[in-house]
């Protein structure tokens, strides 16, 4: 009976790529993986999957830059990426605004300069009028009444002289 287990019990269950693999009592019931044998060309062998992140150009550039900085001894900054982007945008906005201001000063014609001067004079006059109005509002009531009386007296004196 011991000799019976040495030979395959079911010859039609043998693997054509692996003649040693059969359902015999000496071997385990679990089948060995087929891709381990490199003898059989009929089987499709699995290939290692390509990582799309590592093959991307941005990742390769970043990795190369990190390696260069490490060789130079430069440690990467500890700022988060979002903060870096926001700071860069802010710098760009400031530079753009300064450029626009410089171009605006350069392109002003004589007419624009005169208009600006007149506008500034008008603004100064408005400020002075506002100051005068504020002072009048802050003055006591009796001073206002006295000035009104003086005006009415001068108006009546002026009318008498003209007649």
C-alpha cells in the first residue's frame, strides 16, 4: 500500500508544465503557484505595476531637487506648501501693483497733471470748509447769536445808507 502512494492516483490531473505536481498522498493538497516555475512558457507571468506618481515629470523634478539640496546640505523649509504658495502670490501682487503705479506716473500727460492739481486744490478747500463748519458747531450758542445780531445790524445799517 505504501507503493501505491508514490505514483499519481489520477494521471489525468497532472499539470502539463510540472510533471511532479499531482494529487498524491506524499504531497500536500494545496497546489503550488504556477508563476514560480520559469519552465512553462504557456502561463502569463505577472509584471510589476508602474507607479504613475513616480513616473510623473513633476515627481521626478521634485525628487531630483531634494537630492541636490541634500547633497549641498540645505535642509528643506518647514513651511507648508499652501503657505509658500500664498506668500508667493502676495509677493507677485505687490510687485504687479508697484509696476502699475510706476507706469501710471510715467504715462501722465500735461492735462492729467493739471487736473490732478485742481483736484487736490478742491479737496483742500473742502477740508477747510469742513473744519470751519466743525468749529461753528463747537462754538457756544451765545457766540452764534451775537454774530447773527451783528449781521442783522450791519444789514439794517446798509439799507438805511442806501435809501
